[in-house]
C-alpha cells in the first residue's frame, strides 16, 4: 500500500553510532586545583548516583599519580583518571576513578588515560593494575575488559549479575567486581 509505513519505520535497522574523531588533546598530571574544579563536572560525567569526586584532601595526595585529558588549545577537561600506587602493596597500581565527558566518550580518551597511568606505574615498579566497579555496570565492565582487565574470581567472590563479585565490598549493599590486569615494566 503506497505511503504506508514500513517495518523499518517502527524498528529502524541497528546502526553503529557515528564515530567522530577525538578533539586534539593532551594528557598531563592535574594539579590539586584542577581536581577541585572538576568536582562538579564529575557529577555530570558519572552515571552512578552519589558518585561525585573524592574530597579535596584526597585529591591533594593523588594529583601526582593521576592524569587529566584536556582539549588543546582551550584547556577544556575531557577526562580524568584518579589513581595511585598502593602504599601497602607496592606492586599494585589502583585506578580509583575514571570519567570521560559523555560528549567525548568512545573516542579513545579513557583508553589513553589508562595506558598513560599504566606506563608510568610500570616504570615505578608496579606489576599489577586494579580497579573496582559495580557488578551491574556493563559499560565499565566492557571498558575494562577491552583493556585486558579480568574479574577476580578468588575466595569470597560469587556471581552477581553473571560476573564474579564481592558482596558489600564498599559497605552494606555496595557490591563490587574487583578487576585486575598484569603489567610488565
């Protein structure tokens, strides 16, 4: 029948999202003031409720091991990785938080932040990277999985949402998947 909507009208074929190139950006260690200024932006960048950045005292001590991606030449923040070397386990480098401006996701910025952090921590003697996320956070699990991280399925873990996780790891009801990746210096 002419003019009648087709099946594709109601159910358009799946098409991959348009891939635009990342803007020109530079990676650098943020200053304490950069991280304090990013606090409000992190609330917008993360899907998790109540997942704003850590307090200023915390950022004061991790700015030198964290990384900031910013557009050049205007200096607009595009992404941040908050990470540190474990003081109790010197072989372990910990990604505390990674966030990329939603407008610039899927353009390699998050990967670049993790790889720069990994390289620097490996040069400092770390042999293992760790990160944690909620077991229902499929985007984070896919992102870390694409970078070679695997869930820790050791003692105390059990499958939650189909992935090995630790119940109440970060407090009552705060289950976490502990992700690990070996690195070489």
